[in-house]
């Protein structure tokens, strides 16, 4: 629980923040109270129970924190973060997501890996059922096309089902995507386990994963409503693909409505329990979406033209694996090793596809990198 005496002032403050964040009952509101009362987090870390109570922390939380503090080692947390390239960003930093300045929940800091969303594009959250239907998947594939991916940052929750499909769709078209998770960012804590590779792929492609929770935090049930709030806070608009009446997607949409965000959905099948939430959202004023053009119009985005629309019919005649590699090259040249990591194809498959695309005159190779003609 100690913070090294020979550590400089800024690092001591950082270590105090990491230590305090490791206590699961200190959220954004608690951090705001601590900062207001103590002026810095190092004093809060060193405070006695009575001082914490005076700062506005409940008696129960204050006692529990001081008991748990002996088992919290901030230096070890920092070492783990450095090892796994986990970064922390504060609300005063230049790269702090703009939308968070206007949210009712004031986050003092967030943890992330990879890259934060480009500030030049609007953030579109795409969420839905874990046990999605074929209708939901078809709607996502139809509406979230390359024009949407190229003109927005796709945000979702890394969950199974619609969330995962949204991230994968962004990766397919070489777009930016951000996964907001309900646990810490240490590899062992990424949830669900089935999507650990997807999280790695998101980071490798230039996207990111982000969390308000300590890197040590396990994926506990109580964390996910808070994860949903962060998705809403980060986003310009929320697109609910599929939602049951009692679902996390509706929690996110409810929070988004409080934040006066745009809410989109697709009309739901009245016989499907997984889509009853869609129709409830429409009753409450959500905008029905049936095409990418309609979605971009409501976001007030003038779609940028893309090479795929300007190319000849041969593009449409490519196999799925050829199209996937073609899309990966749309935003610039890439060496073979990067294409291998991003596509998840074997080296032999990739070599074959690249050769075919060269023969068809769609790509060229120069200095061991491939680029579109």
C-alpha cells in the first residue's frame, strides 16, 4: 500500500490515483469529492477514515477502503500498465474525447489501450442483443456499409452478438472502432473471453479499447450498467440494432436520451422478444433507420466519396477474401506482416490473394508494401 518515498511529485499523484481506482466503490462521483476536499489525490490516499467521511465518502466505504488499502499496491499496477501498454488520460488532456465535456457524469480519467477516436469524426455507438437474430445481423450488414464506416467512429461494448459484429464490420472496411468494456484492461480481465482476440485485432488495426475501471477490475455484473453509461457519454448517437424490453441496450439508450443524444433503431418484429425494445424506442421518439443514406443524413454527415464506389465492376466481382484485403488497403499501403495481422488469413492464403489482386490490376507492390492502383 505504500508509495515510494523517492518518487517525484507527479508520479506519486499518479500512483495515488491508481491506488484509489483499485477500490471498486470509488467511481467518478467519489473522485470528484476527494479532489474537491483534498485538492490532490495523494492526500486522499493518505487520509484517515474521519477525513474521508468529511470529504463526503460514506462511512461504510471509508472503513472498507482503509481495510482494503493494505492489499493495494499502486506500483505493481503501474508496472502492469507499462507492460501491457495501458495508458491513462485525464479530463484536462488535449486528447480527452470532446463528447465527455458535455456529459452529466464527469469522468476524471479513463484507461485505454491503442488509439482514441479521431476528433474529426462523429462517434456512432452500435449496440444490440447478445443472442441476435438473423434479421438483426442482416440489418446491420445492410445499413452499416463502407460509407458509414468511412465517415464515423464505430463504438460498441465488445459483447457477443451485435456488439462484436459492429466492431468486426468496422475492421472489415478498415475503419476506426472503439470497444468500451466493463472490466479492467489487463489481458486477463478482458471480457468476454471469446473476444480477447477481437480486442487485440482492434488495437492492431489502429482502434482502441477503453474503460473507467482500474486495470485490475474483474468483469463484475455491477460494472456493465456503468460501461453502458460510458458508451452513451462517448457517442454522438446511439444505434440500437436489437433490444429486448429488459436489456443493457435499453439502459444505454435511456442514458443517451438523458444526455440528449440521437437515438436510432430499426423497426422490430412484433413476434420477437429480442426486438420489442426496438418498438418501445420508436414509441419514445427514436428515429427509424433503414439505410446508410438515411443514417448519415440524420447525423448531418455528407458522405465522403470512396474508391470502392468509383472503381469498375471488377471490384464487385471479387471473392469475399479478395474484397476484405482490398478494403484493408483503402486507407493506405501496408506491408505483408500488417495485412497478415489484420486479416487473420494464413500466409499462404494471403500470398495467393495478393497475387490475384495484382494480376487483376487492382493493387501493386513497392518496397515490400502493397497499395491500391
